[in-house]
C-alpha cells in the first residue's frame, strides 16, 4: 500500500525529486534572462551527463547490455529531450511560479495514462479530485483572464506540451522498465537527451547568432551549471529511484509537491506574485493534492521492482 513502511525511502526520494524540480525551475528562470532556451538546455544536460557518468565511473558498475536497456534509454529523447525543450521555450515567455504551477497537471495526466495503459484502477473519488486539479490548472494558466505581460498563452501552452511528454514518459518507463539501476538508467537517458539538444542547437544559433553568447556573464553560466545538476541529474535520479518501487499513479502524486517548492522559491528569490484568479487556481490544485495523497484515492497492487 501507499503507506507501507518498506516504501518510506522511495517516497522520500520522490519528495526530494519534487523539491529539485521546483527549486531548479526558479534557478533556470534566472539563467533564461541571459541564455537562450536551447543553449541553456545544452548547458544543463552537458553538466548533468558529466556529473552522472562521473558517479558511475567512481562506482564502477558493470553494464549488462540488452534490448530493454536500449529501449528505456531512448525514452530520454522524450524526457528530458523534447519535454524540457518545450518547457524552457515556454519558461522564456512566462513566470517561474506560473511554470511550476502548470506542472501540477502532470500527476493528473499520469493517472489517466496509468489507467489506460497500465490498467491501474482509479476510484470515482480520485477522478473527482483530478478534475478539480485540472480546473485549478486552467485558472492558473490564465485562460479567460488578463495575466499581464509577464505571462503569455503561448508560453503556457508550450509548458503544457512539455508536461504531456513527461507524463507519457513516466508511464512508458514504468511499463517497459525492469530491475535496472536508476543511476545508470538516468545517465543513459540524459545522454540521449543531450544528443537531441545538440542536434537542434544549431537552429537556435542560426536564429540568434553566436555574438550574443559572448556577452553572457559568468554568473549566468554558473546558474546554468548549478541548475543542470539539480534539475536533471539529481531530480531524475531520485524520481527513478522512487518509480522503481511505486506504481506510476502513486509516484505521480508526489509531483504535486513541485508547485509548493517552486512557488515558495519564486516568492523568496524572485519576488513573484500571482493574480487573484491564479491564487484561486493554486488553491484548487492544493486541495486536490491533499485529497490525492489519501491512500483511499488509489487501489493498486504494491510492486517490488521497476
């Protein structure tokens, strides 16, 4: 069950992953003031991949290659490859607090996909809470409201597309994964994601030119490197550790904590504020999150491996 003592460390890992994503979103927003989105993605993934492979070299873990390893590794092109390309492009046109709150829809999408693909059972109560959270996301996204110049429908739409990619990734990873080492898995996936980012990077360089990159301050590159380790290496590592033991529908619930960490960090670091309709939407999301964390919301068999 959701509260079984043997899953304490796995649930803790999911909480840490949510904190990493929420806080690093704010750091990424700071870096985006100076770095173009794809350039930031390449920088973040490069430092993340270097960090992960360094850890693997230190541990000297052997790799038993097979078709399943290759299949799961290629999911890195979906997430963080395509997903975070869309997310960073959207983040350049919206606020950090808006971005973290829009990611609250990911657990809802995971629940639906887990039911459709993994055949995990969803209760009527869980469906009602999911609809409540979706309503909250619509308010937060500013649909039908004047959200000001800091946030745009285009930016919000790109982020939501990235969220959808992440939800599909979670369900597919849960379905095709086996008893794999989480550190090795995230290193391989993010290597694939880095290849994706390097392929599309010349398009951005052609559009914005190389000259503006020379004017980027050293501090901005520093924030990009720090956010890369937190946003990709640590967050994905801890997330896959948790996903190894919990069903996708349960693991997805912890992602509701991302807005809590993200909005708190945006308030403390950037001084960002939400409009009244967005605050109302945030309240709906948090109410749904509290309900979704109840063990009665999900009836699924416990699992012992990824």
